[in-house]
């Protein structure tokens, strides 16, 4: 589980909402490669934007910093819980893409060499040619 620093602007969050953010955003750590899980930092900003449009009143912004990469997702909706859910879904796809790019690099080289027959290819000895004409 990722440790998230939660900040609220223009409203107070209660323990229930704090636990909800930890569950949804903190649970995204399973989409990261194991090598970088300990070095990840996560900032969650929940904001009540009264000056914005009515349908985008609550804004949730999450910034995840992973080795050399910063992933940002921001969403505004009527409900703060809906904003958290949408941001979590966006980040899930970003983190899955990051994991696929970083975790599969060693495998790619091995598979390519096997396809090309360079590694662990059994030595096939040519059989003696037989005369099929019947003589």
C-alpha cells in the first residue's frame, strides 16, 4: 500500500473519507513493479471549488512520483467520492502502462533471442541423406 499525503482545501475531511482515499489511491501500489514500491510518493489534494461550475464542485488531484516519472490525474465532479473513484481509474491505467514498460524489459530480450534461435536452441545434427530412388 502506498503512503498518501492527503490535503484538503476549503473543507474538512473526516476519518471515513481519509480511509476511503487510503483504500482507493493507496491500493494502486499493486500496479507498480516491486522494485519501486518503496520509493513511491503520493500527494492527494481534495478541493471544494465553489467558484467553479456546479457540476464540477469537488476536485480531486493526485500526483504520484515514481522513479523518473510523475503521474498526475485531476477530476472534478458533483461528489468528492465520485471524483476519487474516477481519478483512481485513470491512475490505474497509467500505472499499469508504466509497469508493463518497466517490468517486461528483461523478458523482451530473452524472448527475442529465443525467437531468433540464439539461446538454448538444441543442436540439430543433419541426418545422412538416404537415396530414395530404390537403388
